[in-house]
């Protein structure tokens, strides 16, 4: 398609009040260029210009996979409490957002929901983004910017906690930050020196600082060094160290700390029985690790079969998931999990009442079975979901 025609088409799509959004079934051949989204959509969190639920992957308006460096889903929940939204970091360093905006989490200067992507105000040169329950974070030049709800001091700005922040403002104190993670009312930053810093709500020990105190200024997680990556769930955190050890802290009731316990921990503990870990992922209340040999292990909440181990029992230590191979990226919301595989397909497992598995049905999985949302060869390499909801994204 010629460039001018593509721009005209995108403008027409964005301006339309009723959109005929293209869908891609699990049986479609070839690739298409769009970021895809499916599941719950009452706040426009799928970014396709509507507020209708979507049973199969639909295109996010005007954003191609080639445009996107990182996409993060935020919020979730049901009925009146629902606040699903998403933020996308584009390769040009700008940030787009869409969905619910009741706490200013879209960062566009308003409190109005948006069913298709809009630009986050004044952001350029951004290298990382993360969406939490009702706030969002971005890294620019090693500094952290935050916007959205601040009732638990999760923005780390030392500012008013009663009013939302509708545009990005700087987090206090931190520099040389290489990654961030936003959870349910708290925030995490990984600095270039391998230290981890946290702020916001301290319940369940989710800040990892040895107590349950809520903090509005970033605090260093003690006795934690050489961290290479972090993954943040709703109220727990995983950290992968340079020697391949996975640490966890925060809420433990569903086994999400992986340390053979259901107790919370306000300081890092070792996830048990894991060696040679390549990558870590945190879903809402579970954890996954891709091992050096390509195998996958999972632990934590499993009441809706979201671990994929053939049971519906919560797992307090990692279980190797023999049926799941070639995983490149994993994400999960309240009761389901989706994964991008190395053949370009997207699969899912767990609950599916809101079509959050994207296979065109509302039937959940059983045993170790999975369903296919996007076929092999689709070009997808990453997935994301809303934090506690039932919406999914693939890019």
C-alpha cells in the first residue's frame, strides 16, 4: 500500500464512529501488520474504536507491530470497578495509550476514556513503559516519569495523593534506571547497577524493604544485588539475578513466591528448585520461568488452570510444564494465561468466559490443553494482558 493511501486509511479508521475492525482467525494464513487485542473491552481497552467484547484478535487502530517497542496492559476488574487500559511505547520514543482513564492513567491531560490510541502528553525519548492497576510509568534518559492514580503514593512524586495526575511527572530521586514495573498500587525500578527500588503501597510486603510500610519515595530493596530483570504481578515481584537465581517478594497466598509457602514475604526469598533461568514473567498472581534449555516452569495461582499443569491446584513451588515448548513471551490476567511461541503463534489456557483466550469461544481449557488465538507465522513475538482483567494483546 502506498504511504499516502495508508495515512488516509488510518485517518478514516480513527474518525469512524463504528469500525469494521478486521479480525484474524486461528486458521488464517500469512501475516498481517497490526497489533492485536481481544477479550473484555467495556472501557475501550482493546483500542479498536469500540467498547464491544472481542472473541478473536482484532486490530488496535493505527498501530502496527513494526511501530511498537513495548506494550503494557493495565487495570482490569469487573463491572463498576473495571478500569482496563493499555500503554504502548513506539520505536520513535513516543507513547500511546487507550482505555479507561478515570484516574488519569492515559496521561493525555483528561479523565475521559479513549477507545483508540491517543498520545501521552509531552513524552519523547522514552525507553521503557509499564502499566499498573491505575497508574503508569515510563523511563526517559534514566529517569522515571509517572502518571495516574496516587492514592497509595505509587507515583513516587511526594505530591498530593487525593487527585489523579493526568500528565507525566517525575519520580523523586532515581536516576540511571533501565527498567520499570507497575503493579497494583506500587512501583518497581531496576537501576543499571543491578539494584531494585520500590515505592507505593506496602501491603503484603510488596515493596520488599523488610516491612509493610507505604512509601512515597523510592527505597532500595536491601540485600538484593546483580539483578538483570524484574517482573511485577499485581502484588508480588520477581527478580532474576546475574547468576540465574530468581528472587520473589510480596503476597504469597496463592503460592506466587514459589518458596514452598503461602505466607507473604516483605523481603526477597529464593524461588525454589529453579536452575539456569533465562527469562522470568509475572502474571497477576503467578510466575513463569523460561529455562536455558527452553523448557517452561510455572507456580502460583492455578484455580482456573492458568498454569497449564493439568490441575487446578495452586502451586507453591515451580512445576515444569512439559506440554509448553518454545515460549518467547507470557502474560496473564485474573484467571488466564497467553503465550507467544517461537513459531509466531499465540496460544492460551485457563478461563475463557470473557473470550480472553481469543479462540472465538467462551470455553475454558481442561487438563494441559491450550487453544490458539493466532496461527504459526503470524509474526507475533510478544503478548500482554490487563493486570487483573480479561483483555489480551499481541504484537
